[in-house]
């Protein structure tokens, strides 16, 4: 009986430290879970902002693609008209 009592007295601090470490690990794990939830929320909000920005950029790109032929034809016509005007001024 005395031998078991001495073993308990010797092992008691070890058991206490193991229990203390496990409780700290539980607290750290809960903190990680909480931070994970915050990070997921932040990432979801950032993703929604980026999707909205991408949608706006796609709309602008569609408008530019639609207007490009008109701008090209207009510039070509302006160039031809200018060339004819200069040619008439030079030939006179």
C-alpha cells in the first residue's frame, strides 16, 4: 500500500501537467476553430466583391467589343477624308 501511495505522489505532478496541457490544447483548438470561421466569412465577402467586379469588367469588355468596329470604320473614314482633302489642296 505504501508503494502505491508513493507512486501516486510521484506521478501526481505528471498527471496534473498532462491534464493542464490537454486543457490548453482544447483552448487553442477552440481558438483555431473560431479564427477559421472568421477567415471563411472574410474570404466569402472578398469572393463576392471580386465576382461583382468581374461582372462589371465583363460588361465593360462587351461594350468595348461592340463599339470597336464602329470606331475602326470611323477612323478609317476620317483618314480617307483627310487624305482626299490634303490631296485636293496639294494638286491645286
